[in-house]
């Protein structure tokens, strides 16, 4: 028998260490939880965990002020067979069965605390999550669903904010805008991304080859343009077969001040108008949907529209 094998046997020869490994086999637990399960002093639990960690039986990770322990996986064929024998014997003991009963109670208490928390914050959960993780977490999740090798056109990219969010998930992003000032800001924002091409052009005459985009995005752009149908037709030309267009824009409103102060050409678009334009541009599977209202937003309601180039 090897020296390492003897060390493993010696480690598990102590029944307390065997009980600890058994408790950690199926759950990640803190020292305080292990104290409650084994009903032993902290010093005893910590001392045995130190030995088990040194011998490779358990692993741990820090989480804030706590440290979580778990039985190590894939220790080796010989070690796995040794644990199989030891654990089968342990499970038949009365003290181990009591440990496992208390383990079940500890895990159940975790679930109870979680349920109590969500019951208490259900009405404020969205704001709490926004405070913790920002307002764009959901968008990042959606961007991660992009096919790995997608080429995306950010048509009317403005200062490049959306292109910067798309770049980590797309193979290439083509950012196009007609405003020299906006493109200056976009180039500064996007300088760190080698897969983003920034182009100065009118959206009615895209400097993009036929059938070269997988996705075309027009985010809050069409209401600034004189000829939205021509822009949608250009996007159709630039998309590959099976490519998708995504349009985000305002729904109809009577906010005349937006025309005066922000240069809006169109006071939003209805579902039927957007659907007609997309179909006339050659898109199939056209869908439109009003987006949920953001209580912090001060502008008109917003819609999402999309279609496929067949």
C-alpha cells in the first residue's frame, strides 16, 4: 500500500472526519452549519476541516465573510473506492443518520429563509435587482443569445452605446450613422473593440454589401428619418437569407414638443404601419409588440418590431 493510500486511510479513520465528509458529499455547507449538523464545538469542526482540506478530501470557497466547504470530486479511482466502503459503513451508524436528519433541516431552513425574503420584497424586487445589478442585466442576457458568428448592423448607432454592448457577443458589428458628431463619440467609445467597424453614411444608402448581415438593428432611429420604408428596404438588402431585423421605436403620441426640441420627424408608429412597411420591404414573420412601460421613463411608449429576410 502506498504512503498516500495510508494517509487517506488514516484521515478517514477518525469518525468525526468521516461524518464531515458524509455531510459535505451532497451539499456545500458553512462551518456554522456543520456545527449544527454534527453538534460539535467550532474548534473541533475547524480542526478536522483543516486536515480534510490538506489531504484533499474537501474543497472550500470564500463568499463574503463566510466560507463554504464541499467534498472534493474526482480524487482518483483508489480514493473513490475507499470512500465508497467508508461511507457505506458510516450510513448504517445511528449518529450519521442523526447527522443526515439535521442536514435535511439545515437545507430546509435555507429554503425557508429564501421564501421569506422573496415574500417580503415581492413588490420591490425589480427595483432591488436594478439597484444591485444595474438596469441592463436583462439586455445582456438577451445579447448572449446571439449566434456565436453573427454579423450585426447597428444602423443609426448614435454614440455607439448599443454597439459596445453587442461587440462582446457578435463576431463583427457594423455601426453606421449619418451624424459626424455622433460618430466621433462612437469611435471613442468603441476604440477598444477590434471587431467593430464604424461607418459614416445615410441609412437610405448603406455602405454594406448585399446579404452580409445576420441581424440589423434600428434602435430609436426611424422617427428621425424622412423615408423609413427606404431604410427598411436597405436593411433587407444587407441581410442574409434568414437574417432578422429588429426595430425599436416610439408608438404614436401627441408630444409635439419632441418635434420642436429633439428634431423628431415622425410622432411614433402604429403596429399596423410598422407591419405594413416591414412586409413591403420584403420581410416575413413580422411581429410587433409594445414594450412594458418603465416607470422612470419620461418619453412616449415604445414598441419592438421584427421580421425575417426569406
